[in-house]
C-alpha cells in the first residue's frame, strides 16, 4: 500500500475512533441533541478536551519513542521505561518539595530539565555498551529507570507524598477538563518541530562516525533530540502521568511495516500512537463501566502483549 493511501486510511480510522470517544462516558451524550446547552457544555468542557489530550499524548509519545530509538540505536528503549519519565517525576518532586508556590510552567521546566539530565545519563551509559548486544541496552535502560524511580519513591515516602507518585506513575485522563490539559499543545508543537529535522535524526541513527562523515553536527542533533524527548515527557507526566509502551511498540510496528525513513514514517507513527492510546482509553472506560481503569494500566497490558508479539515475530523471521 502506498504511503499516501496508508496515511489517509490511518487518518480515517483515527477520526472514527475519536468520534466514538466523544460519546463514551458515564453521562450519556446524544448525537442528535448536541445543540442542547447541557449536551454542548458536556462536550466542550469534558469529552472534547479529553479526546484531544489522548490524541496529543499518544502521537507525541510515539514520535519521541522513534527519536530515542534512533539516538540510542536500539529498538527496545522508550522514554517512559528508560529513565526519562522517571527523571521527569524527580523534577516534579523537587518542585513540590522546594518550590511549591512556583507556577505550573516553572514546575514543568524543572521536570524537563531533570528529564534531560537523566536522558543524557542514559546516553553516556549506552555508549559504553556493545552495539552487538541490543538487549543489554534495553535491560540497562530498564534498570536505570528503575533506580531513578526507586529513588523518587523513597524521597516521596519520607516526605509523605506517595499519593502524588501514584498519580504520576499511572497515566489516566479522567481528570482532563477544559483548562487542565492545554499545556499538552506545547508537546504537540515540539513533536511537530522535531519532524522538521527528521532526516537528521535518521542520519544520527546510522552511528556517530557515519553521521559526521556525512557532514552532520552529531552532538547538536543529539542534544535537540534529547531536549524534544525531555519536554514532551515532562509535559505528559505532569498533565496525565506515565503511559508505558507507546514509544516502544508503535515505532517497532511502523518500522517493520514501512521501513526506517523517519521523514516518511513519523506521520504514520503519530497516527498509530494516537489511535492506540485512544482505543486503550475507550477500553478503560468500558471494562468496568461506570467506573474507569486508568489508560496506563490498559496500555501496560496491551503494550506488553504487542511487545511479546514483536519479539516472537523477530525470532520467527530470523529462523
């Protein structure tokens, strides 16, 4: 299937699922009565902001997963499990402990800064690992993120802030309302700007030596990629919490289906990421209706199954 047709089909599917999302919830929303003031208010204050937040989060995390995999040159890492998400949590904790009266944008900036530092730490570790052992990098990333997360939990326990940790570690959209999600648009803009230099990220994915020989400023592009990942991750964690596996499974699926040309595949990656998170959010609303299961929990189960399928498929293809 041609790329244009694929994008069109993915967009139509995404629009269909997004429309369905508007009408799924505890309070019934009748499509034939949308002009009714009460129905319109529910749509504009709750359902539409939630759907937009899910779409932005899914697409931005999928794009950042692709960028991180290109920077690290490994298909088994993603921001939420390799230290960046935990670094953002650390920044939020620091802001709450030492700068509790600072505005939200300042807290997001602190979270982005600590996420950037943790991402740089992962890059420094990865450069010392053998490239011929890709699973080493994935395992070290998990351990690295786990150590940072454990440190955050310990400090939060000492400060009696474990309830905040639970909010950050479990991504969910039930609290998204008009006026409480708009910072995610910054994540969407950052992800869109990253697309403008997608070719450079693809060249970085060929390795430092190759990138420099092609005339690319390797360090500059790596820093830009890490900043992009850190900002998107911080905004996501602060607004809706951590949602695992999106940046891991979606880039792998798109890569296997459409190749590794980042310029061509990033739009498809964004569509697939948004669709997957939106489907998981709808499932979370319906499984225990009228109660909700956090989308992070649903995504953890679905993402783990998809990841196992990816691993099995790789092994089977290798034989």
